[in-house]
């Protein structure tokens, strides 16, 4: 099978060790990095170094693959900023009463390391649509005090901790597939905009990748990674999962504030040979859950 993991530390100084941990924990399964990114890393050279690291693993006989999404912000809870000793099951009120100054100092340094309060866009709650810097200013607080008051359960947000130049190099590598790392209820535009953004930005506008390669990275390559032989390609005997679109008309419309708006330009989506979406509207649910087929 395939062992897929959202790895633990993705920081610039820890990512290679995290990949080694993934490989070691996969055992006999094929390790797959979901998703490939470097937090705090900068520049093309750093991306190339990581890709060389992955290539060396493959030359050593490890069937290592990865996927990425075309956005430079992750979306997760504010709790990621807080120290472990301030998180449940620890009572937060007790933390404030006994270690408030220590917590404030920790949050200030943590937020600065992650790019500053301007790099965290709140996506839920009454401050949605504002950065931590803006929300703190409106509350008349320094941003560390705002975070202390906000608390680890205050909400979620988009954390802009990835360098666009670096991530683009990773995304466009032939051995990296495309994935949303999203779902229907996730408040991140990648859930509804990933494939449209790949076509709109990288194929049509920037011309950094051909339409054929974009389609391969989003279809046949993921199917090969998962060992699903009857999907991802167009040939007799395979399932008719097809999308009809004009690349020039594709638009990714979702944003961090409006993450659920569907992309436009995909005129027809067929699943198992039946129309599922026409002109952006669902007309049927002809899909089914795909399960691994036991050998023997």
C-alpha cells in the first residue's frame, strides 16, 4: 500500500528529518509526502536542495513520491502558535493566572518567527478577514496581548509561512503530483480552487507548465502513485472520468475569505461515464468510494 502522511515538522531546518521519519515509519509500504512544503525556507536554491534530497532517496531504491498545492499559506487553528503547556488538557485560565508573562513572550517570538502578525489572516470568528495585526490594532492591544486574550481555541486562519518562489519550484517538479489537501468544509481556497489555479496561473498566465503536464500531474500521476490502474488515463477499458474545459476560460474564484466559491470554466465533469456537473451545477452523484483490491 501507500503510506501517506502530513509530516510533523515542516520547518526549514527539520524537513529532511521529517521525510526520513516518514520513510522509516512506512515500513513495507510506499512512502508518500502529503504535502510537500518548506515552512520559513526561502528561494529556488533551497527548493532544489530538497528535490535533490528526494531524488537521492529514489536512487537508493525508495519509491518516494509527493504532492503539493498551489498556495503559499496553510490553514489551521491558532493553537499552532501556542506552547504545548498552554494547550488542553491544561486549563487555560490557570496558565493566564500563573504564566501570563511567559506566554506573552513566547507568542511574541513565535509570531515574529512566522513572519509577523501581518502574515496570519484570521478566517473564522468575529475577526475573520483581518490579520492579527489589524485585529489587535482595532482592539487597542499589542499583538502578543491580543493573542493571549484570543486564546488557543479562538479560531483558525491562513498562515502565510511559505515562500512563493520556493513552493513553485516544488510544485512544478515532474515527480510532485497536485493535490488539494482540502475537503468540502475546509476554510481554505485550495479545497475549491487548486486545479483551476494550476491551469489559470501556471499554464495560461505564466506559461510555466504545459497543459499536458498539468493534466498528468493532476490525473495519471496520482493514479499511478495509488496504483489505481483503471483511472487517470483515457483509453479503452478505463473508467470514463472526464472533464471538458477551455483552459483560457478557467478561473479559480475562491479566496481565504470566501473559500467555498467553486471554480468556473469546467463545462462538463463526468464520473464513471455519467455527467456529474454541467456548467458548474451538480446533476448527479455517479461516483463511488475506491478501495484497494486485496491480492491473491
